[in-house]
C-alpha cells in the first residue's frame, strides 16, 4: 500500500477534508523545497475555515483533543508535501519536527501529544518516517490553536511525475 493511500485513509478516519484547500494565515510560503528538503511552515489544526481545537491543553482542551490537533496539523503538513512532490512515496525521512503546545500551567504531557503526530507519520510513511523532534509548551499560538507543528522533510532528489 502506498504512502498516498495510507494518507487518504488516515485523513478520512480523522474527518480531514482532502478536497479543501490548505489555507494559510499570512504572507509566507506554506511549503518550500530546497534541493532534497521541504520546509513546512507551522501548521495549526485548521480544517476548512475553522480551527478544530482551540484553548490550552489541560484547561480548555483535553489531552485527547490536543492529540487530535497534532494529528490534523500533521495531515496538513503531509498534504503540503504531497502538493510539492506529487506523492508522499518520495519522502525519505523527516529530519526535524517541532511541536508547540499551548499549555495550562500544570500540563506536562507535551511529549505524549507529540507522539500523536509521530505515530501518524509512522502510519503514513512507514520506515521513511524517522525523525528528530522537540515538543514544548507555550503560552499562546495563532488563532488560539492548541497545537502548532513545523517540519522538515527529506525527499528523493529527482521526483518522477512531479
């Protein structure tokens, strides 16, 4: 089964609309390719015109909601990579993932929220999901989102059909 098919299966299971455009919130490039690297700008859990999960993890947003937010943000990043290279099968690794979690003062499950994103990468990309990551708690994120993730993806140098 291809990474693209696994991506579509996960998107469907999480209610992520594949036909909707990936909206951005400013004057920047959401994904930029430089050689064999694709840098994906910070992704919040936006689905269509709304933010799926807002509020601080451990206060207004539950741990489970924060994990869902991390998964939606990851799906957005994967959708952008697919747009850039035509297929997620071109991904070779994920050298860097940063996970920012808007957190209540007592929230300490940052790495577990990041695990939701890591697990989704593994499901979609298989062994090509190897990555380093950082997860940190922050006071505020754009649009009140609970989670924001950014990524660096390594892809095949020469892309066929892209």
